[in-house]
C-alpha cells in the first residue's frame, strides 16, 4: 500500500488491543442476555475510548515520523536553530483528551516554534476545532446549559458555561470577513430586496446603552428575585437586523391582497401569491447601531448587483431612523432604491381607526377596513387619511374617541411617500416584511429571549452572528474559511517563510 510504513503497525498496537477487547467482550455468553439498549451503551462507551486511542496513536506516529526542518525563521527574522524533541501539549477533542508530541524550534529570547502544530492546524487553546465547531452549533440552538449537556452526551467531554461562551465568541470571529470575501452569483432577472428591523434583548446592566441603564436604575422593582410584567422594557438593548434576498416579480392587484369580507370563494380565481424570497442573507448585531447594520445590508446588495442593474426594493416598518439611514446609504452609493412600508403595519393603523368608528366585534368594522385597505393599495393613501378625519369630525367624536382615527390619518399622511402600493403591485414587488419579521423571531426571540437569560455584549453578538450563519445555510462554508483564518493567525504569521519553504531534512 502506498505510504505504508512498518512502524505504523506497532504505532497502533494500543488501538488494536482495545478493539480486540471490545470484540471479545461482545462475544461473551453474558452479553447474550443484554438488550439492544444495553448493547448501544456498551459499544458507544467503549467505542469512544477506541476512537480516542486511534487518534492518540496517530498523533504518536506523526511524532515518530517528524523530521528536522532545514531552516525555521520566525516573523522577526530570527532563525530558530536549536531543536528539542519530546515537547508535549494537551488537546481536548470530540473523542476525549489526547497529547500531542512534537519538536520545538528554539532561539534565545524568542517564543518556541512548532512546525508540526502548523501542519496539524492545532488551536491556540486546549479545545480542538471539532469540539469548537460542536460547541458553536449547540450554543446557538439553545441555552449554554443545554448545549453543555448535549456535547457531553455526544462526546463524553464536559464543558463549563464560561468555556462554551468563550468558544462561541471565538467561533464567530471571522463572520464579517467571510461575507466580505463572498461573491454571490448574479441574478439580473430578479428583484433585489432589503428589509431592516430591530428586536430588544434583555442585557446585564453593564451592557445597556447609557440612556436605558439610567432608566433601569430609576425604576422600582415589584419583586426582588425576578422581573415582573413590563419591567423588562428598561433592561433591553436593541438588536438591529438586516435581510437581503432575491425574488422574481409577481404582478398582482389589490384583489389578490384584500378579499371582500364574507364573499364566497367558490368559482373565484385564486389570488396570486406573493413573490417568493430566494437566496436569503440575514445578519444581526447587538453592538452595531442602525446605520452600521443598514450599511451591511447595502454591502450585501452591492455584492449581488455591483453595477446597480437590478431594481432595489427596501421594506421597512416606518421607523424614521431606518428610513433616514436607507436614504443616506442610497445617496452615498449612487443607487436608486424604492422604499415601501410594510402593508401589515398599515392594516394595524386602519384597525385602530376602525375602533374609533365601530363597537368592538362589529362586522361592519371588517368591511370598512377592507374598503380603506383596497383604496390604499390603489395608491390613494392621502385620500383615505382625509376621509378618516372628515368622518371623525362630521360625527362629532370627542378627542379620546377619535384618537385611533387621528393616529391612522397622521400615519398615512406622514408616510404617504412610502405607500406606493399601486406601483409595487403592478411591478410585482413584495409589500410585506415577513422575511425580517421571521428573522426577528428566529434569530433573536427563539434563542435570546429564553427565560432568565441576561446577555453581555460579546456573548449576544457572537450568538446572533452564528445563528444568522446557520439560518443562511453558510455555516459549513464559513467553518472552512474560519479554520483557514485560524491557521494564519495562530501559526503561519509567526513565520518568515511559508510551509513549502520549511523543507524537511532527509
């Protein structure tokens, strides 16, 4: 067999003994009485010990085969001419702890160099990249406690909560660089859509923004041991989210969006479905503000359409800071964007107005909302606002009674430039922020809002970035990129020469 060496047989003798012991144990008469569950547990436990020994034996064989390099020079151009064998370091792996033995290249006043560590791409810390990968994936699924339990079940390795947090933060170190280097495939026949939103996360006091921290300090708590309803508002910091995706235009009419209340659908044409999002990219940050996250969304859009040949749509919920940030980025980059407000938010305002005019539960309210919504979809938002005000005045509603109507009319008037749904439907654009709303639930609420969770900035940021990676379907590609970056950071930046110049002596 090519590459086979005689010392390999002796090198794996301990693994061979463990394997034979496992097989011999399974062949005993006593095992005949065991259930399949007991067999799984027996083979799983002894099998993990066997795999750990196989890895240890392979590392020991590599140590035996290591040959002295002709020349090793560090990044400060210091030649490491003294070589010592037998230097050891520990490594916690998915199979258990092992020991790595290798040559140390020494020079007076300089840190030792270990070319074998570079060849193995060993991490700077104790935990292997395989264990780090598992820690990152499990930590973004659920709490750190459940992550630790899952890792111990799968590997037998016990990690503390602080260790998991540190490994997760280290795992997220290259997310920004990964997406900067990525070049998506062009899609000139599709719309380019961006959505932005925010979601609050309960933080430890030291991680709150200054204004929020002051409000929390002034607030009086009802209970000493936990926060009561409404008391989390002064303990949250806003995570900013961005989504970018492609979609094929689907022209629609207002009737595809709003049906007549109580109308039968028998024999009627089926409404056309909203444009489907493809190639979704999500990001979230607890440390960056709206301007920075909006810029990140525009960076991703620019990577997809560097020549600005596609139609760019931006969907928002009406937040003025977001609108200003989007407008500023578009002007800075010289790109035309079409800003639309989420139609679901418009409907919420219409229902506020409806309860100024109708009793709760009145079916007439539903008909009225449908009529007004249809007019807005036809591009008549300002006319609807004027009609709402006239109705409230004509029937002599008191200020408290007409508060919902006035709020709706003001919203429609102020946001009129971003309510061009007639153009959007005719051109086949999406008009709802479902993608970013779903991201807010999935990226933030499902993981960050676990009961009792209090987040620090670095931990929250790392989990958000990794959850976005997993959601985007990019984690495997990212992990390969991250290991290359780790290889450079931990090893080859310490050398003057690259690996192909570290020639081994014959």
